């Protein structure tokens, strides 16, 4: 009595098609075996495409058939397209099965392969599904290409958009909030050239509470769909090109191109050579240089028995390594040393307020200058108009003068608006807030998140710091804070100073715990 293994295959895209369900195939195969007195061996279910024989369950089945213990005589399936949709591969596998004394057979398309003429029918059975697949794929490609040419965004909507269907059944994409605003923010931050793409992604992840992958984020920054352009790839003699999208762009083309230039390295961004870290234990990473070799100091954690221990260390062979806790605490002492005294606040507030009112808050001279320039351009435009009427200049010359004057007038009017807006600044309120932060600088630093801490460090110390022998040293600090520190030191010694002597415009005095970097020789 013959023994048959049943091979039941349904690819993912055929699951819903009538007549292709696994249960239906199994019922027909078992009925065929009952009618023909064939013993059913193993039943193999495959959920994979028939374009190749690189299918997981088929590979297992073939390995079983190759074993000496196998007593299978026939391999049954409903149709030849369940076996394969690639004629070339099918003939090779049929030859392998023949060598194993296993006859492949489709119960609904039976063929006696010992008859040579039947091989022609086999070729038709195998080729027809392959042709059908190729035609379907080609039609799908043509349809998608036509949709792209119409400006439609195909497939799953990118981050910031959502797929929708209109009342007439037409698919489209629409901006989705807050994702759309997040992506606009990311492009604008990238265009500034201050942070890298990975840093911007980390900030966006913290804001959203998600964990996006860098590869997907970088692909998004390269996606022209965000600026309203759909890419149509090259096909035959038609060159690749872009078409305007029918969906609403999130950013302008100018902003998109600026970001591409920065990512391609064509623009030298004003990006500091530091990294944003989510770890609050290493805020000074990227701001320290090694006192031994001068290289940038990094930081990392070592895992102990019960907790992690953080260190700042140099990556060069010099071996510089220091506990992060010590360096961080010493830096906090430095901030406490340069905090402004409360008694100085009212004097400094008075000086800065006077300077603001004298040089900034009174816009009349600047406003008058802009208005005079606008009047001059209008006079030039009027003169050109008269020369045109008198045939002194032709139309092209007049249009050139008119365009030039109009552009300059628009810029000046924009500057005039900015000058007028200066009156709206609540300078006393901003000044009080800033001075309060300087008075409580160490507390503001301690209570702030990692981003705020790094902003404070970079604003106070424009150049790198060294930590050596339990103290800091640097080339220079922020000039304003240096002056504040000097006032703190000298005010106590000279209590009877005049108001003019309290001006911050005085010499620099070295700070406690901060000393200038000594010049090295041989470096």
C-alpha cells in the first residue's frame, strides 16, 4: 500500500482567497487518499511564498524524505502552483524527489511524468502561475508609479502623518499631532547645526516618552515627503524625478535642503564637540580635557556588586581616571564660589538697567535712520518712474530699479518692526529672573536636568576644563561671571567704595579653586 505525505501551502497574501485555505486543502487531499487506498503519513503546513523552495517547512520535509527510515512513496498537493510557481526550480526538485523514489503529484492536475508529452503540460501548469504573479506584480508597480506621479504618498504614512480613507474610498495621508509638530521641531533643530541627529532624537524621545531607533530617525530626515516632494524612480527610458505632493508638507523645501547639506557635511555646523547624555551622573563629559595628554575626557559606569560607579577617564594610554562623584562635587563648589552676593544684586541691576535704557530701549535714533533710508529709496523709485515716462530709461531698466528698491524697502520695514518690538520687552522682569539665577547658581544647577546642567557649564566656561590634583583649572571663564566674582571679593574689603567703583568693568582676579592652565612644553 502506498504511503503519502501531504504538502499544504498557503502564502500570506492568499489566506483570504476562496479555495486556498489550509483546512480545505487538507480535506480534499485526505478524501483523495481514502478513495485511492493511500495511507496518510505526515501532514506539512507551509505559510510561505512559492517563488523559491527556500521555505522552512519544505526544507524540513525534504530532510525527512532523504532519511533511510522514510517510507513515503508519494508527495501529494492539490495543484502544481501549491508545489511551486517557478518552473526552473520545480524541475530540479522533481529530479531530486525521483532519486528518493518519491513521486510528486497534484490531485487536481494529475500527470504521469513517465510520459514525455506530459512534461509540456507540467510546464504550462508551472509557468501559468508564474506569469500570473509577474503580471500582477507589474500591474501593481504601474499603479503605484502612476499614483506617485500624481503626488500621492504610497504605503505606510511616515512619522508625523496618518493614513486615512476619504468617503469615496480614496486613500490619502494627513498630518497627525503631536507627531507632526515634533518632526517640524526636529528639522528646525537640525538646521541650526548645534546638535547632531542622535542628540536631537534623544531629546525628542525624552519629550515623547518613546524610544525611536536612530536608523528610522535618519531615514525620516532624508524623506522628501516632509517638504512636499514625492520621488519617482527611474524606469526604462524615463529618468528619476520629483513631483509635488498632494498632501500637506510639514516643512519648506529650503529648510529640507539646509538639513541635507548639514547631514552631507557640505555645511560646517556650529556644533560643540560634546555629546548630550541622558545620564545625570556625567554632566561634565565632553567639557573636560585630560591633564596628562590633553585629549578629551569621556565618562562611563562600572557595575559593582550592588550599584554602578561612575568615572571620568581618558581614552588614550595615559591612564587618567577619576571618580565622577568627586569631580561633580568640586564643580558644584566652583559654582558656589562664583555666585553673586545678594548685596550686589541691586547695584548690578541698576547698572544694567541704565545701560539698557541708554543703548537699547530708546529706538528713536535707529528708527529715524531706517525711515530716512526708506524715504531715499522711495525718492529713487519716483525718479526712475519719471525717467521712464521721459524715455530716458527703458522698461527693463525701470523694472530692475523697482525690484531692487522694493526688496530693500521690505527689509528695512522688517527691521523697523523689530525696533518697535523692543519697546514690548519687559526688561526689568527678565533682569530680575537672570540675577536670581546667578545668586542661586549652584542650586539652579543641582535642581536642573542634564540639558540645563550642560547649558550652564558651556555658558560659564567657553573653553575646556582640567581637573588635576583635586581642583579645576581653565584658560578662561565667562567674563561677566569673572567680574561678579571680583566684585564679591573686593566689596567686603572696601565697604566705602563709591557707586562708580562697583561697575563690573574692572580687572580679572583669579578665583578660588580655579587657576589658569599652565603652558606645556613639547606638546
